């Protein structure tokens, strides 16, 4: 997406040198998306996917800021995730969808009644882990109470067990909705069990020492539509946690 300089458009520069009509131009571009009726009478839809590369990663610069005003969904790429080799490097904190509730309601009424609660639990795990990240950097993980240490662990399990994908893997390059739901359910169940152990007095260090590979490798061991394998690995992981004391 590009916008001409004032010398080309004949308009006076406004914010950061962009034309004063920048917001209107961006809105007009994205307004092309929506349901349409073709000349032959058939109905369809137009989807617009824009790519914005803010200079210096400045999310407040005019093109990026106005784009966020008009789009229904935004995927924000995170440089730190890319440096950490977490792919796809999509920020869960800065990305958003204004249609999430509508999609939840649709799926809850048709094929997946647990979707709204599942999404809320996963988002909560990520938000809690992000909240504690600065404390971990400042004080170290051992300075946190057991419950918060398990929350940090839960965030890692979500990131590595659900959000990461390998484009080079035939099993992991694509994940059908049923497999994705099974992966999220597995991680949520495992984290809940870890919290139960911490509340029962099991030291957080003991929980952190557990081998979580069954739930972490589920996304690569199960095929794109194979929710059953994910569920079996979840039960294996829960049984392993049942032996922790």
C-alpha cells in the first residue's frame, strides 16, 4: 500500500507529511471488502488483506494507526518472537479481531459449544504469563510464588504447544479446527492440573521438572485432522502429572 507525496497529489502535507485525506483513502480501500452481488445475480464476497510495514516498527505512525481504525482484524508481527525463532511470529498481545465474539457465537451454535470458553482460557493464560514476564526478568523465576510460577509455565506451554507451527512439517504446517481445539484443550487441562498440584503443596520446582514433551510434541505427532492422537497424548500427560507428589 503506497500513498503519493504531496508533490504528486497536489495536496498540502498534513500529519508527518502525508496528505490530509490519508484516512479517507485508507477507509475507501478497505470499504471494498464485503458481501457482493455479481452482475449475473450470483452472490459472493470480497476479502481485502493489507500489509503495512511501519518504519522503525512505530505502530503509531499515520498509515498504521489509521489502518487499525478501519480493519476488522489485525495480525501484528513481533520482531522478538522472530529472533527467538517462534514462528509464525504473530504477537498475541497486539493482534486483535473485532469479529471474535460473533465467530464464537456462530461456532458455539453450530459445531463447537466450548469455543468461547476455550478462547477465554487460552487468552487468560497468555495474559497472565505476559504480566509476570517483567517480574521474572527482574527478580528471577524462583522469587515468585508457586501459583505464579505455574502461570509462567502455562504461558510457555501455550506458546510452544499451540501457537507455534512448522511450515516444513507435513503434520504441523496446517491444523484443522478440531485439531487446534484439541491442542488448546490439552494445554488448558495440563495447566489446570499443575495449578492443582501447586495448591496441594507440591513445590513449583517439582512441577517445572516434569517432562511436558507429550503435550508439546502433540502438534507434530498428530496429523492435520487428527484430534484423537492429541487427546491420547493429553491423557498420557495428565497421567504423568498424577504421579507427581
